[in-house]
C-alpha cells in the first residue's frame, strides 16, 4: 500500500535556485522545488521557511521529520528519551538554561526537543531497517551457535592492587588464589573461603554467590571459564580478568531456551552487531526509507546536492569501517 505524505516547506540553498533551469511550474507560475507522492512543494515555500539557512541538510531534516513523524507518531519510548535528555541537560545547566539554549541557536526548549526527537527517530528507523532485513536462516544460525542456558556460579576474587597500602602484586594475588584452590582440594567449604578471602564486596557476604547469568553478562575470561565447568566443579587454576584472579564454582545450569522465547533478543543482538560493524547502514537505511515514501527532488540543484551528500556520507562510513 502506498503511503502518502505532504511536505509543507522545502529548502533554499541560494537565491538562484528559485529560478533554476529545468524546474517545473504550476499554473499560477510558481516553481516546484520537489514533489512527494504527487504533492507539490514550491520554491517560494522553500524560501520563506529556510531563506536564512543553508542547505541540503535542512531539506533532509524536513523530509525526515515528516516521514518519521508519521511512522513514530506518539511513540512513548522516543518521547521518554527526549524528556530524559532534556531533563539531564536542564540539571547540568540549571543556572543558565535559557542562555544555554540561545547560545546553542535555539529560540526555545521546544526547538531543542524537536531536534532530539528527530535524532531518536532516525536511530529507531535505522534499527528497524536492519531488523527487517534479518533472514530466518541467520536467526537460526545465531541461535545454534550462540544461545545457551543460564548458569549460576560462585566466585572468590583476589584483587591485584599495587597502589593500596596492603594491596597485592600480580604474583602475590595469583599465589593467594592458588593457595585457596589447594584448600578447596582439601575439602574446605567454598562459601566460607569466599567470605574470608574474596575482594568482591557485592558477593563475598553471600559466599561469593553471583546468581544466574548468561553470555555477555560477565567479562569474557570469566564467562568462558564458568561455562566450561561442570555443575559443582570449580576452576583448578586461577582465572585472570581485569578485576584480578578468580576461583569459580559452577553451581547450576538451565536448559537452552526455545527459539521462540529468545527470538526477539537474537534479532536485537544481530542488529547491534551489524550496526557496530557496518557504519554504511546508518546512511543506507534512511536513504531507502525516503525512497519508499516516493521522494522526488525535482529541483536540479537540490537533487544534485542530495546525491552528493549520500555519496560522501557512504564514503566516510566505509572509511570508518576500515579503521
């Protein structure tokens, strides 16, 4: 089904655009800057709205505001993000909020809100684009390779801290951890040893209990060591992480969840991974969205500038991917 949208305003880059070559005209003589879904927007309208501002970026903002405002109208998550962002800034600049707005080029708070709203809408549109292009076989492969059941564990952390008065060096911390493992081998209680020796204030009073967790919840080295263990077995060598040395006891393991129960999480993970790996998606997603709304830039200069903008944005994104 075709989606319809009307753009009430366009862009003026320079005065000569109003009489650019090849522009179509209405019966009353007014020139058409561009059309979308058959709706004409005149160069005069463009000039009145944006005569003091330059460029393609403003045209893109106007287009995106209309399109995304339709797609994400009254989106509660986005409105919450906007409100939180504004409140955070108002807290930081509470003594000079009005001056801060003016210095940033905003006449009032609503203008800033509109810019934040557009930014959050674009982010969501990009994420939705990626999500909609994830295939079932990709989801199934991710599920097979990466999805595991939750596990629970206890740990004893021996912290490396050469700056503290009684802090341990790396060698000292490792040796202490090895001594604790020997005590476990001799049958001493893990929880008791954790209470007496662990440097993790969040778990030591509970005998080192960390509860249940899954992949991504812990640092990589800890997570890999814990998942390799059988239930009720502990690591025979100290596990080093950025926190220090750990002795890990695996206390429980749940069955792998069904695909239908974790499908949304898998899609979210694949989306985040793709966006981290490929910066071009941020350009392509919005360009494709505009095309899907039958955007037609009939002003020859604006059309050329838009193509140039997309080309340069993609080139920068590709460079970012290589770095």
